[in-house]
C-alpha cells in the first residue's frame, strides 16, 4: 500500500507508479499498432495481458482493482454471442448457405451482390469475425469449382462483414463495447446504423463489381473441399435461439449480457454436441485482449493521464468531444491502433448524444481502408493463403488497398451524411 500511496507532497513510489503506467500504456498501444511487440513473438492479446500483469506486479493497481476494471457485462455479451455463433458453425449452416449461393445459376456480378448482402445481414446479428472464418474456405472452394477468381469474392466477404456489422450493437466487438459502456438502446441504435449499413453494402458491391468487371473468371486447380455436414436440427436450434435473442434485445428489459448468456446456456444444453466442442470455437484470445485492455486503460485513466491528454488536445484546438473531430479521429485511429483499443481510448470523451453512433460507425467502416484495419480482413486473407489463393498480379495488401480505399471513403461518407441529417 505504501508503494501506491507514497508520501504527502508526492513521494518517489507515486512518481514511479505514474511512470510505469505511462510506459506500460505506450508499449501496449505500440503493440496494438504493430500487431506484435518488436523483437518478441508477442501479439496484441499477449501484449495486453502482459501489460495488465505488469501493472499489478508493480503495485500500480491492486489485484482487486484490476478485476474491477474489467467490464464483465461486455465480456459476457461477447462470450454469449460467440457460443450462439458456434452453434451455427457446428450445424454446418455457413457451409450450406455459401454453397447454395455459389451453385445457383447466375452471373458473377449477381453472385457478388447476393454474397455481399447475405454476409452483411449475417454479420449484423453474428460477430463478423466468426462469419468470415466460417465462410471463407467454403467460398474459395465454390469459386474454384465454377472457374471464378476467388479474390473479388473474398474481398467482398471481408468488406461486407465489416459494413454489415455496423448495423447493430452486436455485430462486432467494438459495437458491443460502445453499447454496453454508453448504455445505448439496441432499437435506438438501429436507426443510426441500419441505413448506412444497407447503403454501404450496395456501395461495396458496386465498387467491387466495377473493379473486377470482365475479370471474374480464373481457372484454378481445386483443393480439398471445405466440409462441415449440414445438420438441420442444430441449425434450426441456432436460428430459434438467435431469433429469441434479437426479440429480447428489442423488447426485454433484462441487461443485454444476461440475455446473451441465457442464449448461450440454451445452446450449451445439448444432447448431441459436447460442451468442449462448443467452447473450442469461442475466441478466447479476443476475450483476453478485452480484459487486458480494460485493465491498462483503467490504470491510465485513473492516473489522470487520459484527462490531461484530452485537455492538451483541446488547448491545441482539437476537441474530441466535437462530432466531426470524433468521427475523423475514429476513422483514422482505427487503422493506426485497431478499432477495439481505439474505442476504449476514446470512450471517456464520448459525451455528445451522437458519440456512440459516431464511434461505432466510424471505427467499423474505417476497417476496410487498410488490410490490418480489421481482424475480419486478416482472417479472410489468412484463410486464402492457407488454401493457396493469391491475387493475380500483386500481393494481398496492395490488392485490398485498391478497393478498400474507395469502399471506406464511400461508406464513411454515407455514414457521416446520415448522422449529420439525423443531428
């Protein structure tokens, strides 16, 4: 306790604690920006966890304070939705749906449109990362069998997952965090998110269809089929649980995290699927990342560094409380340090009535700008590489940039105009 309290007049332990807080915060956010800690095989999740451990080990935060810093409601909501998504993966729903789309007789442009709209709708209700992980390998297999280049469809998958997830407060992790932290109404946010998401999906399709017009065909050697047998009963159970959950989120006064956990409990109560198999599909890495960042950001704010930084920016004429400034900062920062860490950083200044919608839309839609801007992008590209799919004349980063820039610009413009019209 002496280490944390120091002496009257500002003792050495207090100064050391403040320095350690800043040092840990800076190193963790460097890892968020770079993806790893330079010189170590420590990824974003590992950096956040080690940072939280360091704060407790140095006495900057007590163990109790660190636990209290973790937003259990957000983690509960995220975990519950992951379990519901796992039900669809185990039931073969994503595989069957993707194959049904890809095997119907239609033009490549029409297939791309239906894929973008379908993925967007799924990502609004099921976390976008899970949708990408489940659909990407099946989509590659289906495209190869039709003699189509998988690249534009994979780009459409990633972009649509990002754009569609912006429609609701459960579409992606940062939206869940924003909704929980700012206590936003699920139904109320739909008015802010749905219109930009739907128009953004159409813009995404149009940009990709024009970019690849006349270049959709590409003969590739078929690989191993991505199979997960379709189980009608398992999928039906998942659809029923998801339907009840969405209805509850719209009408039930129970906290969102409680409803999501109830849905997870129903899914886990199965006579056919082992709990171990279901929980193996939960993204524990993401949950640990959230927990670590909660602790690191809490220590930084508790020490007064965040308030001082925001005050300095205001003195310099940059007021993050202003909607336009917050929108621009969210869009740019999401590509610098990733959307979830940025959201946690900006939540203390989210005081404007539209701040929640601004953060949710800007951080999500900006994820299409650069390849590392969204985990969904990285998941799709990694799946493609595993299956031996590469763009024709350039690497994935440059290929993504060619369509990612106009898609981000168009969707952010749509969202900005919509929020301005509703202000």
